[in-house]
């Protein structure tokens, strides 16, 4: 194979490879589970005072309700929100460009009154600002 043939072969091969990448494409996928938790409402929870109906009014129905066998009559209302954004190149997910954000609220209720609660967030907190702007929560 002479140099001119090698250059032509290389150009054709490059064009085929670039076409293959163009056909597989690059896409972004967003996955949202649950409903964003309004952190301003979390600040309104007062242990020993806030009632079960007030919690449901502020946050809606919980993601799950768990009974505590060690504390008869106590239940934990669990609220969860997860947001993930992936960038795909063809069938591959580029993990370096995956962004995640999670919110978790647990409210322990006994005899219709909140006895304790905890709220945590993890992940890229700048995503919360973006979500707040787009979803008005």
C-alpha cells in the first residue's frame, strides 16, 4: 500500500467512525423520583407541637410509613426526593457527567404529634437552585 492509498484509507475510516459517533449521538437523561421537599416547611416543624395533619398539609402523603416495634404507637413518615442527570454517548453513560441530588425527611409521630424529625440533603446542591427555579418549589 503506497502513501496516497494509506491516506485515502485513513480518511475513509475516519469518516466512517465519525458517522458512527454521530448516529449513536449524545443525549441527556433526567430521572426524578418523589417530590422536592420544601426546606422552608421543614423549619416550621416543632417537635411536641406540630400535628400529623399539619405534616400532611405541608408535605403531602409520605413516600412510606414505618412502624417502630420498640416504640408502640410511633410511626415514621418518610419523604424522599431524588434527582439524577446523566449524559449518554451512544449506549454508554458518562459517569463523570452524572449529577445527583437527594433530599430525605423523616418525621416520627406518636399519638398524632411530631416527637422528632430529621432532614438531610446530599449531592450537588447547585442542582437544588436549578430545580427550585424550574419547578417553583
